[in-house]
C-alpha cells in the first residue's frame, strides 16, 4: 500500500525537470448503475514520445487540436479495453474530456454496459510498447469496494468480479 501511495504522490506532484523517473499511469474505474466511468491520469510527454515512436515526428499534446489526431484515440482504444466477457466485444469507451495540469494528462471516459455481467475484463497495455518499465495501476470501484490491479509488461489483462 505504501508503494501505491508513493507512486500516486509522484504522479500528482508537478515536475520541474524535463524527464520523470517513472513511467506510470493511474486509472480509476467505477461501475455503477450499468455504467463504467474511467479517469486516467498519466504523463503527457510519455504520449508525445509514443506518437514520435509511431510517426517519427514530434507532437505537442498541450495543443488541443493535436490531441484530436486519429492516433491518439486509436492508440487509446487499442491499449485500454473493457469487455463483459473474456472473448466478447469491447465496450465502446467514449472520451468525455482530456485535461492538462502541469506535466499530467487526465483522460475521462465512460461506457454503458449492455447487460448485468458478473464480471468485467480489463486490458491495459497503455505505453507498455514504448516503455518496458511502464506500470499501469487501476483502482476498480463498485459500491464501497475497491480493488487495485497492477498492469505491466508481464500482466496486461485481469478480471474483476462485480457480484
């Protein structure tokens, strides 16, 4: 628990240097009344390096127009998926907002479920293809219960029980 608190502290503190020592994202997912709400917090410059990795040209995601590039939403949809069954179709995650604060980028999304499943399957491989040391922490909440899941190069999917 101390490690998670330390990682959260590092992510939320403004950074004065050009680089940060950790490649980390923190995602809060809540399930309530047939709806999934997602709040993803990560480092903006990690996404810019990712774009450069794929396209060989720089991008500045502080410019809202550049966050509208197809790569941004396509990459997000490929690397963060939730489904009602292990082999079933992925939920259509709708991006509600993308905000910036210092070096952090916050992406808020939602999706409606088509049924009342007993569990959900989460795939989170954000930026793992760019940074082998990337860690994606997910805090999944349903009612008063929360579950923490760590995704990294070795583990990119998990099942969460809803009942």
